[in-house]
C-alpha cells in the first residue's frame, strides 16, 4: 500500500539563473531571475574543450599530473628488480646462486638485494641473505679500508679482473676517481648483512657473513664476476659467476 505523503509537493517553477550584480571588495552580491530560453545560436554553439586526464583524441588537451620524474637509477642490467643467476665455486665444489636486486640508488652509489645459494650448508640447504653494495665511483673508492681488508688485499682481489689492469698504478692515488656512468665495467663491493627471513641470524655454521665480495659487472655482456674475501678462510678466492636473467616486464614506470 502506498504511504501517503505528509508534505505537499512544491509547485513546479521555472528554473532560475544566478547572476552577479555587484562587487564590493572581495564579496560579490547575487540576484536571481527567471531563466529564459537560450537562443538557437547559443544552444548549437560547440562546448569548450576542458583538459581531461582521459583525453584521447588529437584535439584534446593532455594534463600532466606532476612535473617530477623518476630518477634514472639504472646502470645497464643493474636496476631495481633485476635478477642474475649462476654459480659460486669453492675449490672443487660449486653451488647454484641467484641474486635479486631490490633497490639501486645511483645518487648515493649504493644498491641492495637478496643472494640465494643452494647446498652450501646442511642446516640451511637453501640459504638466502640480504646484502648491501657499494658502487665504486665518486663516493666509494677502490680502497676498502674496512672489513679486515687492507691495501694488499684490495690489490690481490681487484687485479683478478682483467679490466682493472689500467688502474693498477693509479687507483690508490689522491684525486683518482672512477666514473661508472659511461664505463662498460662497473666495480662494486657486496656485503651480506643477515639471513632472510630471520634477520637475527648473522652467523651460520659452515658459512660466514664476516667477509664480502669484490664485484665486477660488465654492461656489454650483462654478466657479473666476483671474488669472496674473508681473512680467516682457507680459500680466499671463491669465485662468483652470474648472468643476467631476461625479463618481460618493466622495472618501473610512471603515470602521466
């Protein structure tokens, strides 16, 4: 059953048009008048185009949400989301290794990611660690000066990369700076920090986080070679050989 209305309907009236009539300072007074029928010429006049985020036609106006752009934090295959796979050899043994780079900051010359190695220890047959890397350049020199690595250790490891030979006599001189932005070879140090997912574990029987990797990435071949150094280890030159994994998605994108 319909419910009777308790309020009488308002009588239909002609629409009203609000017009400004006077301006006093910053306050505008308004008046109303009956809206008259627009002339035919006004009704047929094409509407003014309004910039729209969904504009798609040639005459539409595009709107840029922001003039800020993502920084170019990429050096060849070194970018956030990049992956490398290969092996690490220690004497006669070799282990499968995967590296997932999570973040690259060229302004600060750093990167970070996860390093996964299979079969290295019995307690952790599938071992993943979080590492931080220093990119050799204006902020970080070839001289390590930490992690129990002195000048002699630096020389013995860097010289294992054939591409480093031109810098052998200059890398420790005052004023020498390596610029990786336009070079085929990018040199780094990777330092493992803790076990993933349990960040409280920083030491494992059969594996150590006390050392670090001397790394050389080659842009033209998209490959990484490295040597692990730990002063108390019997085998200084554990070698790391990795190849870039091709991806079918963008590392990052931006809306415009």
